[in-house]
């Protein structure tokens, strides 16, 4: 009995030590939508930001982290991450399901809904144990917008927090419909669509079908005489559930074409890729279309023939791609960054290239924090350090984009993570005599 009482007492003591509130005190606080607080304090409680200010009176139950020499930023968000297609049983990667009985394996036209998985949800494909979650978190990312990655209409995305607890990860679902330009090219199974022009026609037709389907369903639900109940179409249902569509656009021509295409479709659209948007920034500002800019800046292929001469257009596009964010900011275009497949630890270095090409550092921070929240309609819940928002923070020991700056803490839904300290470069270790 005495042993049981001792165990219970110990458990009670441990429970009493669990913080109900955490305060980051006297740090430099970059709020993301207001003035920088040079000696600010951020108070977190129950997964949200309870208060932020210069001189806060802290509650007695708060655990205090002294922030002298530290900088607190809103948590970073990767605006577009394409998830791997789920593997088929037995391994070997994703495989196409067999064609239903009575249907041809070869698509004859848009009525067969080829390469459409609009109903698929990234929120249902989460794998909290995926090591890439920890890698992103260690690089300062607290959130990401995940999308299924195969098909023309690949599926519905989800804004997730990277805390590794599936019950708490999903912030918003669906976040949008991810559209690609994948088509059946030479050597693949024949059928529609077999060209880029066919893909564009197919996307247009799907949206026309969705508009007609919505009108018929509304008329039937309202009891309009003579209107038959429409057959359930999960492809169109998935499209109608999506609050926005992501359209691919890399070069200036593609950016302008897709901006006009979005207007024609009459849908809320976001362009992604946008390496060549530096030449189309005024057009985008006029169209009011937000942009997700890939941080995988174009480079010469490693296996490319060194004797091969490249066109002036290719060289210019490669040289000027990193100036795209500055051009968009100057034109007043809403834009955010996404990793584009580069490792999370390389993201800040890639953003530094955009800063060196003219992007103000404040705009660079915004493109990884508040801007993605605004594009996905979550600016009242995340993206900056303000009372009532989700307690997603990244704490650094220097300016975010400085080469030697390290990530000290990451807070996700108010839970503290401490990324491992990176070993200093060899030269720096020799100069300092190594770690002691």
C-alpha cells in the first residue's frame, strides 16, 4: 500500500510539473503582421497564443524560457507538398486499378473520367511516422499543405501541422484540388487525353460537367418539376468540394495562359511553379491570381552534355528565376513559397537567393508564414504571432536567413520540439578548438 501511495504521489508530482502555459520571455519577436518587438514575450496556453507584447505579466503556472539572444518567428509553412502515391499491396509502388467490368481499359473521351482522382483526400493518406515530418520540423516547418500526386485531377489537399499526432495534424481539409498536366504520351496506354491540348480540353470539360451537375442537383433538391435525380458522380463531387484549384504554370507564357484559363473556368485558382512569373507579374496583379513559387530554382542538368549549346531563352529563364519573388512583391501579387522537392534544410538557402535577387527579407518571411495562410483562407488561425492563433512558432539564434543561424526550438500546437544542433563546419570547428 505504501508503495502504491508513493507511486501515486510521484505521478501527481510529475503531473504538477507539466506546464499548462509556456512563456518565451524577452526575445526578439517577429510577429509577421505588425512591428517587431525587440524585447517581447509570447505566452502559449492550450495550443494557442494567449498573449504577445513587450511587458507581459506572466501567470504563476507558466514555464518560462528566457529568450535573450533568440528570435521568435511564426512557424514556417510549405505551401505545396506532393505526397507519394500509396503503394499497392505487395509493394512495387502505385498501380492502376483494373478497369471495371463492361468498360474499356482505353479511355475514349472525357466521359470516362481518365486520370481523375478528385475525391481522394490527402488527410486520409497521412503517415505520422514518416521521417520526413521530423526532417521538416527540424528545419523550422510547423505546417505543410499536402496533396495527392498522381493524375490530372490528383485529389484534395490538406493543411496539416507537423506534430506527428494524426488526431491533431489536420487543420483544414479539403484545402484545394491539385491539377497537373500529366497525359498519356508515347509508349503509354493509348487513349484520351494524349496531348497537352487534350489535357486542357479535358479540364475545361470536367468543369463544365461539374457546373451542370451542380445545377441539376440543386434543381432536384428544390423540387423543380420535371427534373430527374442526377446520378451520383464522385469525380464531380470531389471537384465541387474543393474550395480552390491549383493550376501548373512555369514559364511566362504558361502563367499568362493559366491566369486567363482560371478566369474562363470561373473558379478560385492558385498558380504553382511560376519560375518565369518575373515577366508576367503585372498581368498576375491585374488578374488577382495568387501564386505558389517553387524554391527549386532551375539549373543545368548534371548529366547534360557539356558541349550542348543552350538557347538564350533557357539561359535567361535560369538566371532570372530567383528574381520572380521580388517582381511579384513589387507588383503587389499575393505569393507564397513551397519547397518544390528540395530538402527542408535547403529551403532557407534557396530563399536567400531570392533575397539576394531583390526580395525584401520581411517579404521573404511573409512568403513562408502569413502568405500561405492567406492563400488558403487561414490567416485568422495561423501565419503570424497574434492572440488567439495556433501556437506554431520557430525560435532561432539569429536572423532566419543568415547562413550560420540555427533552429533552437519549434512549437507546434504549443508543443515544444528541440531540433538537434548541427555540427559546425570543419574549418569553424578547427578554429574554435572543437566542441567542449
